[in-house]
């Protein structure tokens, strides 16, 4: 089988979207599929350097970009969205030429993992897959006003923008040409054109490398918590802080939260910690290199990640790989990844703001129990083993290979 993989983002040694493109190529090749990866020319140097060191048999790369001027335009506000849209058009013509030469059996659009913009690969005239894609997740309305007017306004405007995107006839037509659409959550399913919702298949956007080593048991008498990611309010850490205050008041063992990352809402988060009287138990670490980040998981009792809308959440799987249970909201990608045995995903549908915060606090209080911590830690490792890239890709392509045999 010959598969053309449309992967705008595809780089080795990276996380997030570049990792998605790279790992799909790797795992498809391991299944014996001949893979051509269509990606940005900007990725070429790092890809070729990696292949020189560690070849990837069965995988070839094609490159496409739309010029230096467009690349500069990408740095403007919302410029990357316009650039991505036009890149998809250019990529279609490169793919069409490549198809004439290689006669692909299938084309699969994997990155970016969003349904907000069309992929034109369905017009090649061969079976086409799209996804897993998200982009339909929104913050729960009950959470917006309690987090302040700025958050309410940003999230409300974001919701209006999504409504306009759903009216895009080009997007709807391009999606209609897909044989199969994989979608990251029920929220994103409802953002699809109505005639495609029933046939869309819910499947995570991201996967795990599996448990990498035995988890390090905490050596502290405190409940050690970790957050890692963008410092933006939609990541929900202020909800987590408010739950932490309640847990601190009710629990017998002390807590400590280490916050890793960077972002525009740092000042607001620090002010929230001060307002809640949590300055003494929250340490803002800032951005750290990836090697150091991986070490920070050691000895943590839980990973606190109450993101209000996330299609994936790489750090969630990364935490579980290290045997660190996750406390999150039951929405988007994290809600799909975190099962009761591996942590706690707090429901948001039909719940009030107060109930959601109390629910997060109860999960933090559950960490006071040593047996619960041990149970969640073991469950996190099992869940990471279930959500490996090997399994992730095999679920999509295994049936096709069986039919071929």
C-alpha cells in the first residue's frame, strides 16, 4: 500500500504538532506501508539531518512552501492561519503531481490537527482520510464569567469565530470529499458539517511512547503537584488554584504546586496565587529545556491540567508515561485520555462553576490517601501503555491491511 501523508508540521525531536506528523510516518512504515510525507520545505534541513543519522526505511519526503513573502506575512496577527490556508492549496498541486508519478492508494491529512481549515487532499480522486482533528472544543459557558471579563470576552469572540468558520462552504465541500474523518472529541464532532457527524470516528489526536521507566516515588511529606504548558487563561490553572485552596484548607497533608512554562497570562496567574494566599506553596518555574522538564515529573503525586479546551494535550500523556496521574476537566483531548483508573477528569456538562471547582478540589483531596495515589499511579502507566503510537496508528490502518491480506 502506498500512502501520501499530508503533514504540514513534521519534525523529529519536537513535541506537539511536529511530533504528530513524524510519528505517523514512522508507525505507518513499521506496518509495511510505503509512505510519502508532504510537509513544509522549512522542515527539510532538520528532517534530512535526522535521516542521515537514523534512516527511516519506507518513508520518502516531499516539500512545499509558498514563498518568502508569505513566510513573513505569517508573523502578522492571525497570519499563520492565512498562510496555512494557502499552503493547503499549494500542497494539493504538489500532491497531484506526485500522485501522477507514484499512484498512491490513499492520502491522509494528519496536521494541523484542526478542522477549522480545509484540506484539499480529498480532491485527488483516491480514498482520503482526515484526522484525527479537533478544533471544535470550547470552554464551558459557566466558567467564563468567574474567570473575569477578559476571559469571558476572549472566549465568547472565539466561539463566534468558530460559528463563522462553520459557515465556510469551501471547508464543508473539502470535508465531504473525505472517505473517513477522525475527530478528537464529541465537542469537535458537533462542529462538523451536520451531514458528516454520524460517520465521524472519535479518536485521540495524540499518542504515547509508552511507559519509559519506573515512576519515582515521592520522597516528600507534601502532596507534590505539577503543571506544564502555556501560561494562558484558557489552560484553566486559575481554576486549579481555587480548587487547591479548598483542598489545602480541608486536607491534613500540605501541598506544593510547581508551574512550568511561559505565556502572556503570567502576571494574572501570579496575582491569583497571591490573592488566594497560595504564594508559599506555588513555585512558578518558567520555561525549562525539555530534558529538564522530563526530570520534573519524577516524584510528583499528580499532574494538574484543568484546560478548558484542548484537542490533544501532549503533556497529559507525557505525565502518564512517567506514572503521574492526571487531574483535568472532562472535555477535549485530556478528557478522552484520562480514565478513572489513571486520575480524575472532572465533568463540566450540566455543572455549575462552583461544582466544577469543588470536584477538582475533591480529586486533590483524594491524593491525601496513599492507596489512592498508588492506584492512580499504576493506572496512569497502564493507560500510557494503551495509548501508544503503535496502537494509535494500527486502529486506523490495521483493518485496511487485514482486508488487503
